[in-house]
């Protein structure tokens, strides 16, 4: 658990329960359909846990993480060879879709907050550039 250290970070939305897989170290690669923007590589970011369809809570900040340089999966087979790292199965809402790129964002470090904090009203990597932790 980390204590507040008064620093400003950008937030990234991650749906529950995927957010919990990241916090417990089970998910070590986040997947997206785009590469991580260069300015966020090796930078601490706030994890904004959003409820998705399974959570019964309001969006909240639950910890921080640091991503390494992203990479693009060349094929569906290559993508699913990494399923133990990204925790995406063929029946997942985030499964491989033909014609759409799949990028892996390696998670280098993760730290949980001692208790969740309220998320900003407007969430997402484009908007949450000034989260005070």
C-alpha cells in the first residue's frame, strides 16, 4: 500500500474486475487497440477503477502503475499465447477482433493506495492529467 506523497499524475480508466487483476499482480500486460502514448511510458499513472457491468460503486482511484513501451500483437495466435499475462480470453469483451490491432502495454510496477479515493468527474487518459496523490 502507498501513502499520499503529494504528486500530480495522469489517470487511466481500467474497468473492474480487470483493475483487481492488475492490483494483485495477475495481469501484467494491459491491452488496448492503440499504442501507449509516448508521454506515458515509464511514468506513474493513477488507476481509475470504473465499475463496468460488474461493479457496484462509483469510479475511484485505487492505486498507481507504470507502463513500459507498448508492442503490437502480430496475430490472434500470438495474442492468445500471452493470455496468462493479459488475462483476456476468447469469450472476453476485450477479445481479439479480426481487423483491429491489439497492443500490449507491459505493466512495470503497481502500487495500491491504502484506501480508494474519489475519481474526477471527467475520467480517462485524455482528461485526467492533474490528479493529486
